[in-house]
């Protein structure tokens, strides 16, 4: 099992992602495999998945995920996911209860990381990962997951 603190673990995870998606062109299939891969190899998480941007409603809509049922729609700019997406900025939240406007889909979630997905300047959505422990996500997670989403973006 990966420790999530060494970048070499993320490099291995990224290679696994590439092998899963390199010959597949279907966006939902690739996002599904990406969320399953993260769910298996990241420790101390309770939800991992994607919200996809729907331009007509200006909302993020639930996409492929692993975990308990989740909020279906998040308004652009609201909650951790909507705020990260609007600003195209990675958010690490050590305590979700302290984030103004946090949308609680699972009361067990204590910390969160959200990575916006943009391709050619156009917003696609976000990768959202929740943990049942406080301060779960580190700068190493930020770097490793950014490399992961960079690889994924090329195949969706």
C-alpha cells in the first residue's frame, strides 16, 4: 500500500493510470478507472470522485466516484469544489468544518483536497477527495495528485 508521503509512490500510481487509460478515448470510462485506482491506493480516504462542469446550468454535476452517495449538483463558486473550480486553484482543507460555505455530503469527512480540471483553458470539472481524519492531505499529495490529473486531462 502506498504511504502518500513519497513522490515515488505517486509516480508509480501515475504509471498505473497511464496504462489504464492510454488506449481508451471514453471520458467516463477513464474517469471511472481513475477514481477506482485512487480509491484502492490512497489510505485514510472515504470518498474520491469527479464533479463535471455543466456550462448550461453553471454547476458541477456528480461524475464517476467511489464512496457513499454524494451531492449531485454544486453551484460554481460554492463549497470547496465550486470555489476551487472557479479559481482554478488546488484547495487543501485541513478541517472542512472551518471552510466557509462547506457543503457536507458525508458527515464523516473531516478534510479534503480538490483539484480543478482544465484543458486548453476550458473548465472540465474537479477531482474531489475526502478523508475521515483531519489534516490528511499534504503538499506531497498536492504535487502527486496534480501530476495524476495532468495525465488524466490528456485522456478526457
